[in-house]
C-alpha cells in the first residue's frame, strides 16, 4: 500500500504544476518554464537521488547490478524524456488552458504506458487494471468535454499534451525495467535528474528567463523544481518498485483531479455539473486501482498487473 500512496502523493504534486504556472509572473513561455523546472528540479533530484543511492549501494554492495550500456541508455532516455515533457506539457496548457492541457497529457499517459508495457512484455493487462483505467480515463474524458476540450481545442496544443503523455509513458516503463533489473530506485531517479539537468543547460541559452528575477518567478521556479520534479519523481520512482508501470501511470491520474480542484480553490474556476461527474468517475477508478493493488507486495515487474 505504501507504493500506492507514494505514487498518489507524487501525482498530487504533479497536479500543482499548471496552477503554479498560472500564478507565476507575466511574460513566461512554455519553453522557459520547462527549462527552469529542469535546471532546478533535475539538479536537486540528481543530488538527492544519487547520494541516497550510493549510500544504499555501500550498505549492500552485492545487490548492486553491474553497469552495462543498456542500463545507461535507459537512464539517459529517462532524462531526455523528462526534458521533452516540460515544453510539450506547458505548450498544451498554454494553448488549451490548464484543465484541458493537463487532462489530455495525463489522460493519455496511462493508456500509452499500458500499451507500451504490453508491447514490451507480451503480457495482457488484468481485468481489474482495464476496469480501473477505463473508469479513470472516462472521468478524464468527461472533464475534457466539460472544460471545452471536445470542441475548439487547439491542434498544436493537443499534440503537445499527447507528446507529454507519451514521454511520461516511456519514463515509467524505462524506470520499471531498471528497477526490475536490480537498480536502486533512488539511483534511477537521480540519473534521470542528472540527464534532465544537462538538457536544461543546453536549453538555457535559447530561453527568455527575464521573468525569473521577479519574486513570483523565483517562487514558481523553486516550487516547480523542488516539489513537482525532485520530490515528486523521487516518490514516483520509489513507488514503481512495487507496482507495474501501467498501474503507476494510471494512479497519476490523480494529477488532473488535483489540478481541477486547485483551479476551483485558487484560480476561481467553476466546475459545471458534468465536470463534477467526471471527477467522481475519475476518483472511483483511482480508488478501485488502489484497492486492487494493495494485496500485491512483490509484483512481477513485467506483466500489467493491477
């Protein structure tokens, strides 16, 4: 159950991303915000993850797997995908709004993660995973319709959100395979943070960062970095140690649930009755998945179990 709680807490932190951007300073761009998030969060995640991982390896040196090119390639891939996620996600929220952009990105991630895991493992998803994911995804679709996502959506923004969802699906599967291969979860998350920070440095010369000197800019960059990257991804990766990639990705649908509630509480948004219905259906899917995941202590790392 602790693995489920860890991923749900990570999802709640993820869900604050769009609201933090909305409360930030004027003049930001998706690319610049993503760059700041990568630099701050990636560096913090790398520092904490690699330090904790190295200490755990020293305590249990026999448990550490040998360093191979395949593992390094997967770690580099997670850092690259985290870097790609940032501008794609913020492009979607900038074009279609926080609610719809978040819903499309996170609503597509579990389905894409499940399909990718199915493709890699050749194991079919269980009925409980399909039912829970179906309920949660249906709730996400209702939220999108209620938020105006069904008509008049910007095509470029939708593609950006779908790209963000695909990036997250790759991260979940790559990290799950590394953990299944014996790698410590904190080492895996730290390596992803290091790769993301390097990508952020490459992006920095091309980003307009003048807004970051403002008090709201500093606050937004610190929150996005430390809370929604360093802490959230450390919890998410640790949670993957006890869950399949597909299950973990479905649990992150708590993010649009969080984003919608924060939109009401902090941004003054109003939810239509249809949107409330979507939230209820989404919450029901997450509860079902959490309950069916609780009995699993040492899951097989490859099948799509719930």
